[in-house]
C-alpha cells in the first residue's frame, strides 16, 4: 500500500515537473519575441541599464547583479546573464 502511494506521488511530481518545464520554455519564447519587437520598434531600453553599466564600469558586478535582480525580478542566473549582456 505504501509503495503505491510513493509511486503515485512520484508520477504526480514528474507530471508537474514536465508542465513547469514546458511553461518555462514558453516564457523564454515570449521573452525572445518581446525583445525582437522592442528592437524593431526602436523602443528605449530599461532606464536601470545606465545605472547598471556604471556599476559594471566601477567593477561592481555583484552590486549590478543584485540591483538588476531587485529591479527586474530576475533569478540569480538571469541577473548574471543580464549583466553579462550589458558588458
């Protein structure tokens, strides 16, 4: 009986994991589309970028990542990638 509950729990977890992964992929695709539209329409970039570039120039990459994460709601990895793109 306990084994059945464990197996069912694992199947539910795997199903949820697959759905989350699929949603993450869709979000990345939407972000790419938004970035492309922003570039084509010539919309200005986020105003925080100037401050982040200044922090990067001063060698304060960690502070820049922290500021980007707080302002834009990014994860640690996304914040690092965002700052790397600004370099």
